[in-house]
C-alpha cells in the first residue's frame, strides 16, 4: 500500500528537500488551504445525500436497499481508490492526481444531479453511476490532500498542527452537507443538492491550477495491480452480498454470490500481498495487536458514524415527517459539536496515549448511540439534540485519534503504510454501516416490527460493536508506542 496514502514516509523523508522549496509561510498556508478545501469537498456528499434519501425514495419509489446503494455507491469506490491513489500521486504528481480527483467529483456530481430529470429505475441507475464517479474522485482526493500537506510541511512535529486543520475541514464537510442539502430542497428538487459539490470542486480546481505546485516522490514504488484488483473486488462484492441478503434473503443467489466472491477475492488479496515484492499492504503489520485493534476501531468508528446518520435520516424523514432542512439542523448537533471539539482533541493527543483516547471515544460513542434509542415518533429537536451532541463529541475523539493510534503501533518507517491501511479500513467501515444497519432495519420492519423498534434494534447492535472495540483498545493500549 502506498506510503503517502496518508502521512507518507516518502514525503516526510525523501521529499524533504522538495519541501524546502515551499517553505515560505504564505505558500505553506496556501497549500494547506487548498488541501483542506479538497477534503471538505470530499466529505460534504457523505452527509448531504443522507438527508436527501427520503426525497429520493419518494421521487423514485426506491426501496431501502436501493437507498443503501445511493450511500454505498459513493463510499465503496472511495474506499477502493484510496489503495492506489497515493502511488499515482508519487509517480505522476500529486497536483495532477488532486486535479483528476476534483474532475471526477465534478462529473459524478453532475451526473447524479441530472438523474432527477429521469424517473423510476432510470433515475436510480443514473444516480448510482454519478455517486460512483463522485466517490472515485473522493478516493483520489483523500490521500492526496494529506500528501500535499506533508510535502508542504516536511517537519513531522510541525505537520501535526496542519493535519489538525485538515481533520477540521473533514468535520466541517460532515456538518455543512446536510444544511446545504436541506436549504436547497426547500426550494428545488433533489438534483440541485449536488450543485454545491460541483461548485466547490470547481473552486478548489481553479485554486490548484493557479497556485499549487507539482510534487512527486523521488523513488516511487511500483504498482501492485493484483493487490488493487483483488481488494476492490473484495470490498465491492462483500457489500453487495450484505445489501442483497437484507433485500432478498440470506440464502438468495445474489447474496451468496456476493459474499462468496468477496471471500474468494479477500483470500486472493492475501495471497497476492504475501507474494508481492512491493505490496500495497504488508501483512506483517497485522502481527501487531495494537495496529490490528486500531484498524478494527477505525472500521467500527466510521461504520457507526455513516450507518447511524443513514438510519436517523430515514427515520426522521419517513416516521417524523421532517423536511431535509429540519433533519440537517438536527444533525448539526452531532457534526457541529464534532467540528468544534476537534481542535481540543488534537491538543489532548500530546498529553495522553492515543490508545486510551481512542478507547474513551469508542466507549462514549457506544453510550451516545444507546441514548439515541430514546428516539420515538414524538421526540422533539432539543431532546434529540443533546443525545446527538454526546455522539458528536465521541466522533471528534474517535476520528482524530484513530489514525494516530495506528501509526503509533508500528515502527516509524512503516507509518505511511499503517496510516493508509487504517484509512482503507475506516472507509470500508463507512460502506458497511448503511449496508448492515440498513439491512437490520429493513429485516425487522419486514417481520412486522414498528420502524421505532427496528431503529432501536439496529442502534443496539451499533452500540455493542462500539463497546467491544473500546474494550479491545483498552486491552492493547500498552502496546501503542505513544
């Protein structure tokens, strides 16, 4: 796996000389600003589409599994592209990959927006295609934005402050997305909710073309195509199997085929990586219990964040009959608190072991999700808001510490690969969240449960996974290096 798929070792060491060319404060801030705008663009669609699901379902008559693919159509390509985007940046130039990611994001959002001009299954298929293109572009942006910061700020200690700004941009994207979509849906169709993504990506592209210099790794690693292809197949097929299992039954041919192909592709990935001289992912990293725990924690953390937002958006839209703007304002209790507390968490990382903070975040998140089981058709904004605020605080702790925990679990020369692997697992969790929790919700309602009871069941499963991850973190924290 590419070192610069997150904070790259090649950028932090071999490219240090290149970093000195951009040492001026003005240029550094400009590069960081463009990178933060890039990650903001990447995460706006994650939550903006969630509050649009009710409108999309009503307009296209989509089922729950159809709506799961609206969310996962974005997150799955995003997770798969992260694997090799860093390598593309090392070899062909990070500015070039950054611009390519923005272009795909613009094209995908445009296609998704135009789907509103169609009806029924045609609209859904066009929407899925647009989401996939947009997610592919986001996957190229995710590691590249961090690599740009690492190149502009070669000093590892100083770099942490700027990566904190990057994380704040991510949180703000999650916070602002639902509000923008909600305001737009008050005045127009769901297709227009993709317009801000197009505009923001265009703005970032213009800034990058005008001000962002090109940079490459002095000795880029070769591509591991067998690893990339088998990993992509494993991610896509397994998610497909889970969604189809909920929609058609766990013994249905579509479910069995998806899960079977996913399992076979995963085995092929392990074999390919074991034999590769330049693997995407060194399997030896998983000999570290602390690294493995950090990776699973990353998976469960985003599983919970994306899956919970998916469930709440459906419930608030279909059961409480709230508009997209009303849903977005309520979700602001969660994402706004996460964005506000993110800098505080970053400062706290300097005083406590990352593993302990991650365990605390996972435990608090478990409690926050359990608090959400108090939601019913008559729950008001304030009553829901304080529960979401607890969950939002936990998100700030989890997402800020999880990559640091992974990096601190391995020798420094493997920090880039460890961070990249953690990023992929985090995004895979984001794809699994709507798939699994949505499947539980759909299965419970299909068996006769009320939507409220179905929601509570899914949330209890969600909280249980978070609690198990918190215990695992506590058990392995002594093995983290910092």
